[in-house]
C-alpha cells in the first residue's frame, strides 16, 4: 500500500460498488487488521470489525471532506476504527491487557490522538502520498 490519491477517494465516493471502492478496501483492510491484532482482537473478530469499519466508510465517505493535508483520510479512518473498537470491547464487557504499562483506554486514546507515538506508528507503517 503506497498511496491514496484524492482521485481514488472521489471515484470510491461516487459509487461504493465500483472497482475504486474495491481497491480502497483492499488497500486499507490489512492496515486495519494489523491495528486490531495489535490491540488483542482475535482473527475472526478482526475480520468482522474490518467489515464494520469499511461499511461505515462506504456509508460516510460521500460526506468526508479531505483537508488537503497528507494523512487526512487515514486519520479519519483511524477515528472510525477507534470507535468500532471501543464498541466491540464494550459489547464483550472485556478489556484486553494493555501492553507497555498503559491501560486499554489509554491505548485507544493514543491511537486516536494524531500526535501520539501510536498514531505515528500507524502513519509510518504505511506512507501515503497525495495525488490530485
């Protein structure tokens, strides 16, 4: 996954059943799955959560307004992921053991915070370049 272009987002936005949407989903599914596994989600559950995130993206992409800043789409996607992950853990009434001495809630907040190390790790794993 090398880049997400604004034109790809525009094409996917116009029709969630087209090839561009499939390409977008294929680009981001591994990235989402990686974050979920790192947060202690089992494989079967991570597949379901990835689908929930992508469903939300397909529903809300027409309203998404790109700020022009590199990483804006990833930031929005990460926010959706954090919300779905919170809902998932709440529904399970389970809190995974957080690694590195931080609590589960702190880990989610770090992922949601664009200035945190967790957020920077997600950005550095997949560097995107804005194309017009």
